[in-house]
C-alpha cells in the first residue's frame, strides 16, 4: 500500500477489472434480449423499433452531456454511484408493464387452469381452420361443421401478415411462430384456440395491419347463423368493441414501455463513459495509460458469461413463472441483482481527486476537425452506416432465431461466440493492421458484416446462426481497431479521446437510432429477410464507394507529438551523429519541408 492511496495503481486496476467484469455481466442480462421481451409483451416491429431508436438516441447525447457536467462540478462518484443504485429499481419498471393480452400463453409448461398450445413434433401440423384441440386429433375432426371458415389471414407478433389459409392445406407448426392465440369455449364444450380472422380481399395499409394484429380473437359464428341475423350483428359489435379495447391496450402498453425505458436509460447511459473517463485520468496522472488499454477484455468476458448464464437461468425457471407474465422478466431480475453488486464495486472505483485544468471546448474542436478533414468525414459516415446496420441485428436477429425454433440458450451462445472470437483475435491486431492497412481492415470489416447480414436472411434452422458468428471478431473487433487507429492518426494533439468519444457516441449511436426507427417499418412491410438483405446491399455499395474515393483523398498524416514523446530514451543519443537521428529534429524537419514544398 502506497503512502497516498489515491495512486495505488495495483489496487485501482484490480477494482477496475472487477467493475468491467460485473458491468459486462449486468449489460448482458438484458441488452441482447430486450427486443425479445418487448415482443412477448405483444408489441410488433414498428413499436419495438421506436422504443429501441429512442433508447439509442438518449444514450448518444445524454451520456456525453452528463459526463461533461460530472467532470465540471467534480461529481463523478456521485453520478456513478447514483446511476448504478437507481438502475436497480429503474429496470424493474419494465416488469410492471402489462402485456397486451394476459390470456396469451407465455410458458411452455402445462397449467390446469389454462389451455396451452402443444408444440407438435417434427411432421406435426395445424389444420388450416386455425383450431387447436387439447385432445388427440383422432378423437375430433379437423374442422367443426358448426364453425365454417372460408379464409383466415394469420398475423404473427413480428407484424408479418400471412396469406389466406386453405382449409384443405395443413401448415406446419414450425412455420407459425408467435401467432396470437386465445382459448375460447367453442362447440361441444371443448376448449379450442382460434386465430384471428381477417376479411379476405380487403386492401389494408401496413399501419392497419399493425393495429389489426393485436385485436382480440373471437369465436366464429355457429352454423346456421344468418349474415344479417341479430346474433351476427351482435357478434360484429362485440368484435368492434374488442378491437377498440385492443387498440387502447396497445397504446397503454407502448406508453408504459416508452416511459419506463426512457427513465431507465437516463439513469444507466452515463455509467460507462463516466467510469472510462475517470479511470483514464486516474492512470494518466502517473503515466500508466498503457495499462488502461487492456481492460476492455474484462467487459467482453463478463458479457460472454452473463449472456449464457442468464439464458440458462431463464430456461430453468420457465416452469416456475406466473402464467400472466412473460418469461423475460427473469432478465430484469438478474439485471437488478448484478446492478446491486456493481453499485458496491463502484464505491471503491478509482476517481482522481486532483482537478486537471483542460480546455472545455475539445468536443467543439473535434467537430470542426471532422468538418475540415475529408478522411474523417468519410470515416464518420462509415461509422454512422455501421450503427444503422448493426442495430438491425441487435433488434431483430433473435426474433428471426425464435421463429426458427431457437431457445434463449442458443441465442446467448451465439452472442458469446462473437465476443470470445473478438478476444482471441486481439493478439493479431498489430499484424492485421500492418498487413492490410487501416483502410483495408475497415473494408474487410464492412465486407464481413455484409456477409453476416446476407447469411442471416437465409437462416434455415435454430443452429444455423452459430457458424457465421465467428465473423463478428472481424466485423466488430477488427473493424473498430482500424477505426480507432485511423482516428489516432488523423487527430490533432489532445483531441484523440474527444474525437473517439464522438465516433462512439454520436455517430454510432445516431446511426443505431435511425436504423432502429426505419428497421421496424421495413420488417412490418417486407419482412426480416428483406431487412437484412437491404442492409447487406447498402454496406456493399458503400464499401465500393469508399474504396473508390479513399485513394483520391490527400494522404496526409499529422504528427502526433504525444506519441513521439513516448519513444524510449534508448532511441536517442547525445553524440553528434545521434543528434542527426533525433526523433524531434526529424519530425520538425519533415514538417518544415512539407510546409515549404
């Protein structure tokens, strides 16, 4: 223990590693599965896109603002501890949001009080009239004579509208993911499940499809009921009232989800940036910032363990959940529990006491630098596009996997594969950037991301996503290494960190926000496969344009004196010949010759 505990570097690094590990587990408990939970609430892709877009937008601008205020008023520890403490309860607000229909069956376990849909084995089928019987199919006919069905349009939770079903054609259950089913008492006092009927031949807008899919399913009229009979008119009125109630429930669920998510994000968004700035300045006081660069791997390890652990817990607790709550509530309970642990660690987190006087306009200087440098402007738009494309994967890939029968454990394992691949590839960072160059590595990362998106659009089974996840090491890890190296090369002295923060928060977050807003509408209108393919084509077109424009830009690298000062003393000499090789003399001569030329 040193005399001044403020500069106990070993202790500070130990606490920082633990904090990054715990925060990685904490983020992995909810972040990858959040859109899946919103789908369980009954929200379709449009509403989920709006919610996620708002979340990314708050994180992009609120976090830097809070970090600036905390640094200006020396309230970093207060903000860090308060945010983690508040997030313990704020995350549980999402648990209180009621689902659209409490009669929906969320659990795979059979309950005596509820009618549950049985998942048929391979080769099993559902009859086209949209009914599911609890009793064996051999005991009951596929279609009841008292329940005539001419056409049914089936709408799933993703917002996809299926075509009319022919009563003579059987549809495999694996092709009917997420349909809204409601148990009702039908003929012969036998409980059945009806899919919501929609009048065939009517042209509807996507927005009407969005509202139509959440309407409550009602039993069809019995045989012999005339079209204009009082019973039929009464049923039509009841259907209209049910549609009004479902629209009101949709608005109520969406409003509560939006309010809870905004409050939750306002509390949690500043944590990562405040912690990173505090630790960097703490280590910078003692010239130990080189050890700061190795801490990111602890967050990756925490996220890998957390995403698999919480998925396994959800699978084990599936049968013990209340039937009127989505199974995803376990993610929020786990998040709150780990947040409490992170709150305890944050009390000892290293935060510098001494206040270093630095200009407060570095962010403005970084923005002006981007506007005046065409290479930085090109890189900024590339990062924006990466955020937009990546948001579609984060928001809807698990939906696609769920539609193909994937469990949450497989989903978590797919995320862990990408994170671990990034950590294993890191020792090859320097050779990769040297062999391919920085721009070449950016192009490789964009190509791998486009290939992943194209692959996702053609998923055929619950396990088919796993082989391609190893490409995440390049499309996420190597891509961001190259972006960071380009920023360091093009930044002026003192603007490296503000410039990097701009790219990570504003450009990446802004792209993720726009991609979420637009992605939801594309999913409802065209489907998930078309969304992934459109993002793939956009990335490939931008990659071709980037490779065509980049060689024509002025290849000027600014002298980074902070890097030059870090050169070891052994590289210099006091002799006359050594002076000629002095790095400062060389740098100034090169700069003078460039300016003179």
